[in-house]
């Protein structure tokens, strides 16, 4: 399986912070029907078709599989109204950019780097993180969260937490 780094960056919205002037969410008017069709097709099948581009001479060119995978993933995210950022694996990110991707504070991210939980390097007095390391950390963190939520749901279900009691009046 090829490793592809493509991250959807979602920004925290909280009542204690002022909303940003510009939203990175993709407005519904900009979500194309084609993007939605590609996303539906890629969700319903494990095998993707190929993307073709037509150059100025009218010649059809097939895109490489790695680029096709990125296009399908981007189409899925765009169809869901989520912003997409594609970064090369070797891209070096500032602590603020990495914190935005992980949806954490910059100070918390610096602590993760300083404790060795997240790989980073110092360039002068600044810390820099590779995009691939941030993506890997995010994937592991999200998998742990999902697993913990699944366990919590299972425990709640076993304890009868989801059963509705109908009270007679």
C-alpha cells in the first residue's frame, strides 16, 4: 500500500474564541456534482478508476495511481464540505501550522515535541515538524480516540445506559 499524506485541516470552533473572519470550510455552492459523484463511487468500491487529463493538444493522459488515490480522497473530503490540504511528506511545518492540523494549542504541541511524543527538530530557536510525522501522530491519536469511544459505548450498552425507561404518569 502506498503512503499518501493528504490532510483535511479543520479548525476549532469554540464559544470562548472569536470566530475567524474567513472559514476554510468549502461552501455548498462550491462542491461540484462531479466531486460528489467521485466521492460516492470511491466509497462504494475498493477499486478506483483512473483519472485522465486532456492536454492542450487534445491528448488524453492517465494520471499515476498515487495521484489518482489523492484525487479520490480529496473528492471525498470536498463532497463532505471539508477543506483539503495536500502536503509533501518532507514538508517542514511550524509549530502553529502543526497545531492547527492537530486542532490543539501551539503550547500543547510544543510540549508533545519536547517530551518526544511527536518528532520535531530545532532550526535555530524554532521547532519544525515534518508533515508525515504530524499525519502519523494524528492517525494514531484518532485511532486511540475511536477505540476508547467504542469501548465506552460498549460499556454503556452493557450497563443498560441506552435503554429508555418509559415512565407512566
